[in-house]
């Protein structure tokens, strides 16, 4: 799992020439580089300037920037671009379409929240006058702000009535009960907190520099600030039920099929959500069959769940987890070199370390993650109850850990991140989970084929994670399609995959939290299948050598695998090119 792939660049500052010495200098940039770099900077500046998250002005300005960039792309002579430039063109085209799609989603979500945010437009208007450097008009502003606590009080009364009557209003008047779902309440709580910050920035700017401003605005601002804070807490804790406790319900915000389909289009995946779910189910069934074989080798017949229980209880003693992980890293480096699988720059094998994941962070990261020059390692802590410690130790047992470490470090995210910052770094904004995580899953599958699992217990550890990736396809897509609720997702991971309940809850909490692309969890195994299919095409049935293929794959950036395939094969591209590759058939 990946948290911060980029920040380790700062720690490596002076070593950028290393990859040139190992792989040759990075390929010269296409003429599209300047276009992409300009858009990236323009986009960052617009987002920083128009920083009121739920402002239609911000959404309109981002759309206008996309329109401008799309007109610029349309004016380019596509046919004059080299293959790399054509791929860059399509990457930017897709990114612009994706930005527009998520702006549209933001507008739909804002429309759902609007009844809960009667003060939103007033706060946006105040902040936008500051952007335009207009006079503050403190007397007028004080009246606007002074009205907010009463607006909030009346709104809370309506919400309480709605909670008592299930939103069944006798009339549609201004005092009618208001039904609010936990999903919308959670989203609105975040929006209120964001708007509160906007109001505070507006106030602190003028309060420092305009004599007389405080005389009008100070008291109303204090009252509105407190009312907004309390309202955000009320929505989050009382309506959504999120009180910061382990027993909190899991509340997510599905994006719906329309946005999901648009996401897949822009990720260059030529399958529908339903087709991807079927692929996940097929892979899941393969894992079950292999688990039964491994259970037989352990003398347990076909009872793979009993075999899994035995594997879970094989964990290292407290204090030994980082030492065990270090041993795996060193063994994996030697394995890759001995089998001549890919090139390992010296700094890649030097600049890494391990850090333990705190109990609080284990609620979201129960196993391991890559954090830039280090991996976070999960294990029990004396801050946890005895039951919690045992669940964590079982979930981070020796055989599970043996395949997770290569995924996070070498040849996984650590090597991948090192190389992506040294080859076509201008493509970093197009990063996709289908290659970011797919590269690591490709290696999990390759290591399976190369007998990295030395025993049936090791193979069960590998199969557990592969089954977990298949499950991620199924449950994450069904969640965003509205076909599965968070508790059902947890139950699936516990009952079908064999997760500990605390670990499954942490996984689902992260899936639905909104910090990832909705396709991120799907991207692991689907991306791995893409890279494996491309390997079959280029190496098994083609002219490339194993090491050459693996080295080349790391020089394109973490972009859609179909576009990497287009570059490798020199396939004909047009400005209308869309995904067509049926890699899983």
C-alpha cells in the first residue's frame, strides 16, 4: 500500500544522475512536455487562488481552465508528434476530461448538501471580495455574519425533527422536518469546517489591517465561528454518528456508475465495472482452488481456512518484526540479482528503512505501507488490548509479511518511485493505480511463478493477498455502484478472505474514506493482470528479454498500462484513441 510516493525525492536530491549511469540518460522529452508542465502549474495556481472548496466560482474557473487547455490541444498538429508525444497528448486529454467529470460530481454533491448550508453563499461572497481586493464593507458584512447563528439554530431544529419523524413532513414550509443521511451529513460536516476556515481567513486578513473593522465584525464573527464549529461537530457526531470511536459506523460516499464509467475511460480500461467484477470473481475462484492444494500439502485436506488459521498463528515475537522484515528485504535483493530479473541501482538498495505503524494509524493501515525511503510496518503495541494485539500479530504473521515486503520496497514501490522520479517526471501528475499498484501485483504473480514461496505456508500467505486483491475489485466497485454497504464489505473480507475483523475494518475504512481514487483498490490486481499480459506479449511470445522488459517498464512513468503498450509496440494513435485492449480475456 502506498501513502507518499513522491516525498522521498527531497532526501535523494543530489543523486539524480545515478539512473543515467545505470540505464543510460532518460529519454529526451517530447514537445508536449512544455504543454503539460504549463498546465500543471496553471492548474496548481488556479486551485490555490480559488481555494473556497465548495464555491461555484472555483468550479467554474477550473472548468474554464480545462476549456482553454482543450482548445490548445485541439489546435496542435497531433500527427507531427512522435510516439511519446502522442501518448503525452492522450494523457493530458484524459486528465482534462477527468477533471471535468469530478467537477460535475462536486456540483451534484453540493446540490445534495445545499439545504444544510444556507450560509455557504454568504461566506463565499465575503471571501471572493477579498480575492478581488474590494473594500470590506464591515457594517454590511457584520449584518450578514450576525445572521448565521440563527440560521444554524433553525436548521438544527429542522434536522432534529427529521430524525424524530424520519423526515416525514406535513408541509414543505421553512420549518418542515429535514431528513439527512449519514453520508450527506458527513460530507456537509467537512464542508462546514472548510467554510469556517474561509470565513476565518477573510476575518483575519481585514482585522489586522483595517481600523474600525473589528468594531463592527469582531463580536458577530466570534459567535458565527462558534456556531459553525458546533454545527460541523453536530453533523459529524450526532447525525453521521462519527464520534472518533472504534465503534463508529463506517460512512462512505459512493460516486455512482456514471462517474465510475468515466473514470475507467480516462484510466484507459476497456471494461465496464460489471465486467471487472466478473474478472475479480474469476481470480478469486483461482485463489480458492490453489489454497485448497496448499492445505492438502499441510495435511489438512481441502480445508484452506484451517490452513489459513495455522499460518496466522505463525508470527514473530514482540520486538522482532522489523528484524524479520529486514531479513526479507535482503533475501529479496539477492533473489532478484541471482535470477537477473532487473537492474537495481546501488542507491535503491541503500536508501531504505523501516518504521513501525502507530496504533492510531493501524486503524487505517493495519499491515504495511510505503512512505518514501521507508515502509511502515504493522505489529502489536502495548497500547492495545490483548485481543487487539493478537489480531494485529495474526494479521502480520511471517507468511503474510514475506510477500508484502517485496510489494512495498524492492522490486515494488521503492524501486518504482526511485525510477519514476528519474524518467519522465513530468508525467507524475498522470499517476494511475493501475500501474502504480499494478507493477507490484505483477511482481507478486511473478514471484509466485518463480517459487518465492518456499513452503505451502508461504504460498498460503501469497494466495491470501492475491485473493484479497480480487476481493478489493469486487467490494470496492460494488460499493461505488451502490450494491454493497460498508458492513457487507467487512463481512466479505472476514468470511470469504479470512481477515481478522479489526484488519478488515481498517481496510474498508480506508477504501471508503475518499482519500483515494474510487478505482484505486480495483487497480491492484487489474493493473497486475495488464502488466502480466504485456509481458506475455513482449517476452513470452515476443523478442524482449526478461531483464530488458522489467527495466523498460520503469521508464515510462506511472501511467495507464495500455499507453505503455502503445509506446512499446509503436501502435498507431490518433487524437480520438480510446482504450480497446482486452488484456484479461
